[in-house]
């Protein structure tokens, strides 16, 4: 194919999907943060299972999408969509690599989309309201499926859910401080998942 035609087609694709590359890079940053060993260790105690890993990736992606979607720059919502597209492209590919048949992939991805959408809405509402208790309850319900150690015997969020909620709020604040120019370049920095030192006050604690 003549070089000029290739260049023209490449330019056309870049205009149609100008944020695709940044979307995949941002999603990769969310996945890397979601895989932090501390989140699966004592303190946070997220289940190291397919469901647990999906929920952590979903949490970090939701935080990133919230940051981008609410930016006044018109690139923000477009980047948010690119992150979403990258996430479910990855989910589709992962299912196929696991041997899920073509006919079942679509249904599985649809269920995952519905699960992510419901979780993201709950996290968004709690973060927008500054309600750590509501965020901890949503995380306990989703990440631990309402079971220990995310939920106590009384059905209320237990310490790991409160700690994860505090971490999510810190990540939300950290992302808010990052300029859109860096995010548009595919650069996103999540804070380390650190537990509060013994005796250190926290903005969330089980009653």
C-alpha cells in the first residue's frame, strides 16, 4: 500500500480514537495499583481470588474514571471512556485466554459490566458525599460479598473495609491533584496502600 495512503489511514484512526493509547496506559496503572501485595495481606485482607482481584481492579478503574469524567476539560470524559473501553477489552481477552467460548464471552462480559457499573455508582455517591461509612459498607458488600473479614458478626463493615475505604478516599484525592495533561499522556499515580500506624487516628474506624 502506498505510504501516503497508510499515513492518511493512520491519521484517520488517530482522530477517531485519539485517546485509546492513553486509556490503555491509564488502565494499566490502575491494574498495577490494584495488584499491590499489601491489599491482599493482613490489614486490608482482600481475598486473593478472581473475584477479589476483579473488585480491586474495578475500584481503581472507577476512581480513575471518576477523576476524568468530572474534569471540565472536554478531554476528561473522552479519556474516561477510553479507560472503560480498555478495561472491558482486557476482560474480554482474559476470558478468551481462560478458554471461555465465543458465545459465552459476551454474556460474561455483560454481567461484569453490570457489576462494575453498580459498584462504580455506589463508590461515586459515597465519595461525592464524603461519606466514608457508606463507602466502607459498599466495599464490604462487594469486595468481601458481605462476609468476614469485610463484615463483622453484626453485619456492619469491619476494620478491613474501613481501611480500604480510607485508602480509596486517599487515592481519590491524589488523582484529583494530578493535572489532566499528565493523565492525557497516560500517566496516573496511585498512593501506596499503607495501613495507619498503631494508635494513629484515622478518618474511619468501626464502632
